[in-house]
């Protein structure tokens, strides 16, 4: 795993991710509103600034965004909190030239008793 400390130590490293975020929301402005975040994301063993889009109001919204960003459905992972009802789908890929992480939160009908 490598990190370019010059770019990550200054705001300059966020410029490409910020531009990608603007392009993403402009191109897909008719889709449900995500909670956007600029953050360091690991893609192919390298950490770089990218965009995380979180959706909290239904997995149908997650699927709309996954499809719009052309993120592979085979790469979607399911996670949940141990002992709780909170669960999420997460997929990482590249869109608009930067790493993109898409997260869709939902609730399980019963608390999870194992980690996944």
C-alpha cells in the first residue's frame, strides 16, 4: 500500500475528487440525493482522494446510483453491525477518474449475531 504524502498532506490532493464530485452530481442530478464525502479510498492497493456517496433511504436508491456510476454488481459487499440491526451494501470502483465508494444503509429485521 502506498500513499503520496505530498498530495494527501495538502488540500491540493482533493482537487480531482472535488471536481469528480461536482461532475457526478451534475450528470446525475435527477437521482436521489446522496450524502457526499471527500475521503481517501484504497483502490488497487493505493490510497488516493476519492468520493464516497452514502444513501440512507432505501436500497433502491443504492441500486440507481450503482447503475448510474457503472459499478459492477459483482463487487458489492454486504456488511452489518454485530448485535445490531444496521446493515449496509458497499461497492468501490472508479468513476469520473477518481475512486468512488458507494454505500447504502438499511435495517435488518432481527439483530445480526455474526460479523460479515
